[in-house]
C-alpha cells in the first residue's frame, strides 16, 4: 500500500508538472523542467520494480503456504496408516523428499526477499545518484527473480512427489477398507452359520 501511494504521488507530480509546460518561455526553463521530470520518472521505475518484487513474493508465499498445509494433512494420513499396521516406509521416503523440496523452496524464496528488500532510491536526489540506483535496482530485481525461479523449481519437484504420495496413500487406504469390509463380512457369515447350526 505504501509503494502504491508513493507511485501515485510521483505520477501526480508529473501530471501537474506537464500542465505547467505551456507557461515555459525560455530554453533554460524547458531544460530544467525536463530534468526534474526525468528524476521523478526514474523514481517511478524503481517503485514499479519494488511492486513487481512484492507480487512475485506473494505468489510464491501462497504456493509454499499451501504446501505446508498439504504436508500436515499427509503426515496425519501416514500416521493413520501406521496405526492400522500398514507398511509406510516407501511413503515416508517420498514424504521426506517432498518436505526437503519445500524447505529448499523456502530458502530460495528468502534469498529472493533479501535481494528485493534492497531495491529503492535510498535518498538519491541527483540524476547521477538516481541513475546508479536504477541500475542497482535492475540488478537486484534480476538476481531476486532467479532465486524465485529456483524456488518455483523446488515447488514443482515437490508437486511430482506429492502426486506419487497421494497415489500410494489412496492405494493403501483402499486396501485397508477392503480388508475391513472382508473381515466384517466373514464375521457376519460365521455368526449366521453358527445360528443356523444351532437350530
């Protein structure tokens, strides 16, 4: 919200300054106006990069948060399978890899945030200072984006593991349900047979 407010302030300044151009009467005044507008335009470009970086972070944060929630659900289902005596060794190995990829995604996300947090004009006021800050902002944005791309790669790897985990869990749960139904049926048949025999 703060960055959007700053962006709007800069845009308003440029709009108001453009309205003053018809009153310019000398070449020097026109040059001065041009320089001032260029300074504010550079600030707008830097703020835009800050906003873009926040959007990228919010996206990866949403995906990682969803992964954390799924991880907790998987753990609960694996625990249930272990409780009824199912062999979960293969599942737990896949689950460990899933969590590892999720942890690596968080590390890369944090590295990206560290880069993005450095984007800004840092009190620069001259054209030379702002040009330098703009170049630095470009560099930081690119480096941060690379970290986010790596984070997304680990998220995709985690998703591949997730598909296999879900497949195995469903298979084991289905087997457990069939076994329970079979046991219940056998028990009922046994009871019925005993009842008939006693008649």
